[in-house]
C-alpha cells in the first residue's frame, strides 16, 4: 500500500462514540475485512474439521465458548469493549466478528491447539535508548508488524484524541480492529511480538487490548505496573519505550519477566522466541521451526546492535533487510495470502523534543515511510465529531 493513501481517522468523544464513528466511516472496508478474515480462518482446515470453510461458524462458536476473554476485558478494559460495541452497531455486524478482529493472537493460539498450521513466527521489534554521551539526540523504537497478507489495503492509522483518562495516541491498525501497535503524545511507544511457546490463559486479557491500555499510560513505570497487574491471555513480548529508557517484557499466563539486554548501549531486539531463561514453556502443541525468528533477530542485531551512532536511515534499512533471503526481516512475498509471512506495516517511534511516528503501510523494502506528528491539523485526517 502507498502510505500516503492510508486513511487517518481521528476519533474523539466517548468510547461508544469513537466506535460508532469508526464503523460509520469504514463500514464497507470493515465488511470486506470480515469477509477476508473469515475466509482466512478456513484456510487451515479440511472438510469435516471445525475450521474448514464449511464450518467457520462452528469454529467461531467453539472459539468463543471455550474461552472467557470477555471477563478480563470487562475487568481491565471496559472502555475498549464499548468501542467494539460501537463499531459492531455501526457496521451492523455480529459483535463476535468485530471482537474477533481484535483477538488475532488468541485465535492463532486456539487454532494451534486444534492442530491447525497457524503461524508462530511474526514481527521483529527493537528499542534504541539514548546512551551516555548522546545528549540532545533522539532515541528510537519500533517494529515490523507481520500478519496476514490479505490485510494489505485495509491498513489504517487511528488518531485517538486526548481525553481526561489518556493522552493523544497514534495507533496502527486494520479496518475494524482497535489497534496493533502505537505511540502516544506522552512519548510512550509500544511494540509486540508473539511468543507462542509460552503458556496462554483462556480468561486473560488479549494482546490488542493490552496494547491499547498501555497507550493510555503516561510513563514507562505506569505501563510496567499494568503489565504486572493483569492476567495475560497470550505469550507475548512487549517493548515499552520512552525518550529516556526502553523496557522489554516477556509475558505469559504465569506472569511477567523483564528481559535486560547485555548490549553495551542498552539496545533491545526481539523476535519470536523467549530470551529470558526463567520463562516456563508449557504448550500442548508443537511450535514450528524457529529459524525465521533466529535469523531475523541476528539480522537486526547485526545492523543496529554495535554501531555507536544510529540514524533513522540505518533503522529503515534494518527493517527493510533481506540479509537472509529465506528468512528476511521485511517480508514482501506471500503468494498464498495466508497468515504466515507478510509485513503489513513498519513503525518507527522517534523520541525527540516531541515524539514522532514514522510508518510504512506495507513491507518497508517496498513501501515508503511517512511521518506523523501529534497534531489535530493533519489534512489527511477524517475527524470524528462525537
């Protein structure tokens, strides 16, 4: 996708009003996203399986009946459930469909437990704090977001207006989903990488809801407290960054472990295998070969780990890299349009005097980055009047 053509939707008002406006503006796009998502769910089963194209309805019924995510959402993120309700009402679709679009990691885990060939290696994240002797320079963080290639053309940027409870936030998403990652005006950036080796919980808080709640925080300390307070639905790595520091967490149903990098500059890189030795892996399904995760981690570490002065151009080149052509950091090919192996967007958070979001709405090896500031004057924004 051409990043300049990616819609930027400004949302304000109550959570319900935000969701209703989101649904009103993108009713057609959300309907198309749901169709593509439902079709993708059926890509992993055979006739007779609950996930085959003939049995998608039964698969989703099983997914929702065998999990209890709503209880955690109602406890820790009721405002986001109201947003989901508003979207569902506006697009006249079942709430389960809209909710399902924001349960991506949890549905993948569910599919793995039903012995489906679901993806387990997605996303490459980093955090580059300003180290001693670099006063006046900006730190950086960000990631490649690797999800299904069928989302291409459905990418959106949500500009969430400041409220009494949260700062303004820029959230990368796909039409109908409440967000994939983002940066807020307080200078808190959040990235996420799946860790499917770690224990999940069918009654924990789902990943996307955690991301949105983290973006309501105004400090890294607040973000860490939240991560350590909730019960986690899925094994996940979160890198929480600010102008002054980067903290990396590996989270599972068993709890939260902080990963402290031994990089001389305090830089953190993460892909899709645990880096802390104390995390307990207790899955009942076989995790796919970790070669992709290992090679992507090696690539970005080699490019950004040891160089003293890192530029924005260096970061863009690292995210666009094909150092290992079989397991590239930027995944721009996926002829089957499955949920395995496509970079739907690349985000770079720049922490200077004021935070900036650099984003490419597609594989960064082929897609241009554009810059978004925290301002309500963006001509490209579609403003919510709620």
